[in-house]
């Protein structure tokens, strides 16, 4: 608790408690948005605004007049608001007097210096007051970068009339990214009424081409800032396009699969400042929700694509209120391969909203993706990209997306053995999602949804280091003869290996041999199965075996399945099941008077499962107890 913040809160409540639109706040000494909003409403009341709000909006800006020390030498509420805002910002004004005294003037000057301003006059302008009444930091924070803070201070110093005062905390985020675009627009000559912080057509047309020896210092500085933020420049911020900048440009162009020239043209600069970059650049890959025919596969090849992303399952809108399938088939695979194209598979059977993502859905999707990949004959080692197709915030990633991908990975891991092709996991989504999922170890490669330039997970985030695909624009290719296909243009980094052939489906004899092999792994551990004749084991046929009062139902299946909610789940870790379950099973067994130790059987099964789940379902009649087991 900060006693001076507490004093501010007490003063606010006492002074404005009877003002319509002011909301009494907790008096706890903790700085936060609640206190900042109360200060904003107090300011609005002092400015004569009757409809108070939490926002320092256009009306507040238009009515606010700069605060000059000479005008506030007697006690006033305006000064208490200023001094309270400074306290809550963590910048002690040195006094709580309600007077614009010398210590308060010096504190304002200190804030101006922290913000990167060079005119340290102690005057509180509109943008300074607006910056004080928010939660942004103007000192380096724990996870900040001092050089990014230098960039933020420089942008404030030179372009504050375009951007307002940026936070100077050393953290690269969307406001810093937008400010760099404003800076570029200012140098291009766009006025305050025209510049908008968006890299649109006019900004594109006026974008300079920079190369070694260019004397346009401010343009080169913006380039140096952008290269540093994108992790491709470590040199000085001096506005000189020398060999170090040229090498950084080459490095970035190579990383983003742009023509490697060392010249910062529009395509390079736009890629540095906008997630989608130049939408008119070429690409070797595309993705599409359209099921390709023999002719439309040729359309993609004639459009000079080498790789196509296709969906394993799911539907897509048909344009008339209905849906149509977007799922890949073996017939389509033949058309794609015949056209000379390779494929990278995508799993998106939902994933457009937050409530889709949870651990149960991740487990289900892992099984569905592997089952379809096996059915299609997709080769071992192929990367399957699971989609997060919405603008997930940090809290969404932590609470929903990461648990989903953890379950996907667990589902893949526990089904791997020498007989099942080992598919790999990739993630499609905003840059922030891709980076966090991969950093958590749940995916290997990133497929950046960069076409959504306004998503908070793209704007202000650098390209993932492990990117394999970069989706950046939508076009339609084709002609009236062969047909038209809408595709998303996708840059291809070479980090992934799309497939160009499928593995042959196992013969019936091979399937039978595999079933028998897996059955025999468990047969000796389950007493009731000891004398079973394996020659009668048929695919997807239920077999019921009975001993004493217990009946076991056995099904050998060639498909990966996910048990429904009627099954109880026994988690297996390090080859062992939970002791609480085994204790309960002992009691259950004793009550039934079973002759054999089925707890021992479960332990043996768990040892073979290693990591995964055993699913158990019981059903009762007066004479029998039926038990079904399924392992994952």
C-alpha cells in the first residue's frame, strides 16, 4: 500500500462524492485503473463536463488547457488532480499542496525527460496530462529493452504531434509499431489530417527505396528502428545507411524469403512494419478450403504454386447460407500429386472462437486428425497444423489455447509406437499464439495468420523464429475453362516438408498381424483372455468373454477413437495408475468375490501404456458385471 496513493483516493472520494457521474472508489492505497478513472472523471468535472466517463476523449482534450506553474500558485483542485496523477504514476511530485510549486514543476520536467522530450519546460500539455492519466510506464520495466526505450523516446521527441506520448517502457507492442508507421508517414509528407498509422495505399506509393549512402537520415533512422525491433540489427541508431544496415537488410530479407538485395525497398519496409507485408509479392505456397479437381489442381500449378495447404476435415460456407465439405480425400490427393504439387495438412474443424479451446477438445481433435491422416495415408513425420483462427489475447492463450495444445500433444505422444506413423504438430494463428504455443513445447513450427493485420496478436509482435508458412493475402486464380479457385497466398520458408506421395494402406493380412501382435501384448495380463483363440479375432467385431461374475467385451479396431463421456478415465503416468483407483478396485473386486486379481491386470496394462489413459466402463445386471477397457 502506498500512503500517498491512499491520500489521493481519500481526497477524490471526499471532494467528488456528491458529483453526478463520479463513482466512489476503494481506499486501499493501490494504484490501478479504478483510481486513474476517478482522476479522469474529476478532471472532466473541473473542465465543466457534465457527462463524465473513464476516457480522456476528444471533449476532454478540446477543453483542457496547458497547466503553467504561474497560473496555479494558489490551492486548486486541478493541482491536486495533477499531483495525485503523478503519485499514481509512481513519480512523487514532492508535495501534496494543491499548488504548482517548484517541486511539482521539477517532477513534470523529470517526466518530460523520461518521455524523451527535449523541451523540459515543466508545462503540462494535453498529451502529457493524457499520458499521466493512464497506466503506461515511462521508465524501463523489468522485461523491457533499453534500446527499444530509446526508440520510443525518439518517436516521442520527433513525432508526438502525430502519435501523442508513447509509453517509454522498453516493450515493443502495437502502439510502438503504429508510431513507426506514423513516423514514416510524417517523413513522406503526409499531414496530421491525413496520416493515420495504417500502411495503406498512399503510404505504400510514397514509401522510399533506401540503399547504402542514402542521405535521408530520418528515413534511415526509421529503418534502423524497424530492423532492431524485428531482431535483425544491432548497430547504432545514427541514420547512416552503411554496411551494417545493408547486412541487416539482407539478413531480414533472407529470413522473410524476400529478394536478397541489401536495398530497403517498399516490400522490405512494409514487411518490417505490417504483418502481411506487401500483398502483391510472389509466393510458392497457398491454402484453400476448396476441394481440388483435376483441372483446378492444374490451375494452382499454372499460377506457379508448388505447395498447397488443405484441410483434413470440416465444412465451409457455400455462399448461400449452407455448408459444403472442405475435407481432403484420396481422390483429391491424386489430382494434387498429378499436377506436381505438394501438400501441407491443416486441421480446423472449429477454432474460430475462444470457447472452442479446452483440453477435452484438444484430445478429441488430436484423435480426429490422426485418424484422418492415417485414413488418407499421409506419411510418417508430416506436420499437421492445428488452427487458432481468432484474435486470442494473452489471457485467452494462457487459459484456453495452451491447455488445448497440451492435450493435442499428449494425444499424439501416447498414440505413437512403431506401427503408427508419427505425425508432428504445428500451430496456425496470430504471431503471439504461434510463439507462445511453440515456446511451451506443444508445437514445432509456426504458420502465421499475418493476413489479419489488425489482430492484436499480430500488430506489435515479431515474426516467430520458427515460421514455416506466412499467410498474407487472398486472391482468386484460374480461368473460365479450367475453373476458378480462391486461395490464400502463403510464403514458404522451407522449414517444413510438405508431402508428395501417400503410404499404401496395409493389406488385410498385415492388419490382422498387427491386431494379433497388439492383442498378445495384453492377453497374458488379463486372466479371462489367457485361453482365447486369437485366430477368431476379427476387426471391429465385439467378443464377449465371461469368467465367474465378470464379462469382458473385446473389440479390435483399425481406427483411432476417442471414448465418450460414459467411460471413466484412469490416468497413467510413468506406467502407473492412481493409487486411489487401485484401492477402490480392490474393494470392488472383493465385494464381487472375483477369483482373479484384476487389479494386477490393470497394473500390467498401465505398465505397457506408459503415458496415457485407460478408459473403463461398467454395466451391471443382477447376475453379471460387464467391464470394458480401452487404452490410449
